[in-house]
C-alpha cells in the first residue's frame, strides 16, 4: 500500500480525514478546523432564520375513500365512510400539499396530534 493510499483510509473515531477523492479532485481536509466548521454552521443557521416566520399548512390524512355523488348525498348523521387504511396503519402527513412524513395519531391532553415515525424522501426533480 502506498502513502497516498494511506491518506484515503477511513479515519478513526474523532479524527478528521486527511484527503478524500471527490469528483476526481484530491481535497485536503487536514486544514479544516473546528472553528471553521462552527462558523459554517452559524452562517447556515442565519440563512435558515430568514424562513422561520413563513406559515405552512400541515395536514394529517387518516385515509381516503372514493364514492359517487349520489352515494355522498345519501350520507346522514351516523353514517360510516370506510377508508383505505387499516387500524394501526401509518397516516400521511402533508406540508403545503406535499407528502413529507408518515406517522401515528396520538392524544395530547384533550386534543388529537400526530407523531412522525418516518420522513418521506421526495423526488425534487418532478417540479
């Protein structure tokens, strides 16, 4: 094994990698200090603060059902509409009509809530 190969080994716990191959370029991480990393994190936090006050709509969908208008008009008090989900199955959580997570219904004091159990990775190329 050459010296160059030794520089690309996985670092031990707590060590910073010395060199890495990224897109064919050798990048030297030995000059990256903890202070530089903290500064980058602080700058990123300031960038994100700009969007903190933007309101978003959150919806928790228990399930869905399809019916004809004539069936809908026949529904009355006490009617049961069967959904496409089973008891205990995860519900869908949407933010601004985009599926972002799945979760479970919980009771918080006298109100219903949702706890997220899975974050859904979206395909951002479809937009």
